[in-house]
């Protein structure tokens, strides 16, 4: 079958909440993340979205924890994966801690929930502070991925760009289908995001999808066939199909890569992923 296009597979191996008691194979330590990165890269992933934990296993934005994890993973995979940290609040971190983590770590890429860092109705002083932070990120060459939880946020991000508030003309975005502990993703959930994208973006940005629940792989394939890129991993679900759980993130990545290839879609390598994500120097 002729190759239709390349698709970026990003692996999200742990998330902010999953514990060893729930899933013993979830990678939490720098050493575990490094080993998982190697296996996932071999399976077809070109980027990793990683969370770090403190000594008690709790979600952390501590720069020291990020430095340790990034050092271990980078030593294991070299430049063969884009490494993206998260600013997710997970109910325990405020905006100042989120921005401080990025300023101190200076990662090549970071995911940012628009509704967390710049929610509707935020006061003017805080808005100016966050927009200045975005300008600093742009100057530092740190590539953002804006996490959007509902179609209305697509329109809001477009408005911010029209107002000149963001320094990235077409920032990379992630559409989140369903939520952690709140419902199961269905294929039709993507429709609203794509309608909003078509309505508000004359030239759409690159977009990616993650999907919570047992149908994540089939939904991700459909998203790829519609022009998107895909994020998969234990953070969103363990099933390769309803009732069938993967033993590792690499098994999820391999299953997804195989499904994409069956549709004539090829997993994207790291150099192309950096260009897509607008990582500095690409």
C-alpha cells in the first residue's frame, strides 16, 4: 500500500494520577521512563509526553524532578524522541508553579492547558503575566502544545491569535476526548473540534488527539485518517481493544503503529516531529 502521510505518535506513559497499585507497569522513576522511552521509540513513537512524581509518588512540577527524568530519557534515546514536559495542575499546582517549572527546566517542548494558564475572566495583571511568559517561551525556542478540552476553546485560541496575544501563528494543539475518570471517548467527539477548527482557522494548525477509555486506538486511527496526529499511553487508557489491556506503553504504541500502517499511514520520525511541533532549530 502506498504511504499516504506520516503521523506523529506521541506516547503519554504515566500521567498525573495513575499509581503502581493500579498499574504496576506504569513508569514513574527516571530509570523507568528511560527504559519505556527506548521501547516506545522502537515501537514507533517519536515523542514522549512525560509527568514526574515526588518521593511519595505524587504529581510534581519540581524542576529537579524534571531535570532528572529528562537527563535519563535523553541519555537513553538521544535525539530520537521529542521530550515534552507538562504543566498540568492536577488540582495541586497554581499558575506560578506551572510557569516557574518551564522557566527553570527550559524543555524543548511543553504542553499547556489553555483553561489552566489563561482561563476566561482572568484579571488583567495575571493575563499580562501569562502573555509575557508566552513571549519568553517563544524567545527561548520552547515549543508549546495547547491542550483544548472542548470545541469552544478552539475558537478562544483563534481569538487570542487574532488579537496578537500569542507569538505562534499556528501553535500545535491537542484535542482531549473525554476526561480522566469522567466518561469514555467516542469517535463523534472529534467532530465538534474539527468543525470549530474549520470555522475559526482559515489555515488550521497541526492537531493531535488523545482519547480516554477502551476505544482509544480505533479513535486515534480515525483521527489520523482525518489529518491529525495521535497521543497514546497509560495516561489515557490501557486497552488495545475493549477488554484487552496492554502490558506496557510500548505494546500500545506498537498496536497503534500497526493499525496506522494498515491504513497506509507511517509513523513519523523524530526530525519530522520536531519540525511539526516547531521545536527550535528545526
